[in-house]
C-alpha cells in the first residue's frame, strides 16, 4: 500500500490571490489568501472560516477569553476568482514572450 501523505498536490494558487469558497458553511464567500500550507494542502483565507477559541490568560495575552480566528480550508474547497467575470475559474499556464504565465481559463485573462 502506498502512503499518500508524503505526496503533495499541485497548487496553482499563490499568496494574495482572491479566492471563492466552493463548499461548506462559508460557501460563496470571497477573500484573499494569507498563507498556504503545501504539506497539509490547506489555505488560510482572511475573514473566512472564522472559529472561536477559548484562551487562558498568559504573559502575552493578559485577558484571555474567547478569541475569533480564521481556520484553514482544504485547497480543493477554494477556487480563484476570475478578474473579469468575478466568478470561480480554473488556472492554466502558457508561455508568453518566453515566460511562463498563469491565466484564468474562463476568460483567458493573464494573472499577476
């Protein structure tokens, strides 16, 4: 049996990309990617998938209490937002002027 935990999924998303959540309780919400964890195939999107954590008072956090923070989502649950149509799209690669660039497959616009 092959251990699939050591294989990484091809991730075409980058930090700063605007994405839309495809499924789950946050479906349809849009936000920018803050962090990508390639080892666990997770993305952290600002303002999306907020969870409440109960924290004890400590030296760094004097008060403690209930803190709301963003939890990571699986890469398969998010899709890039097309800059032209503002809908979910897939990402492709092509060579332009000798450089490899990403483009939105729905509209063909080149991504930064």
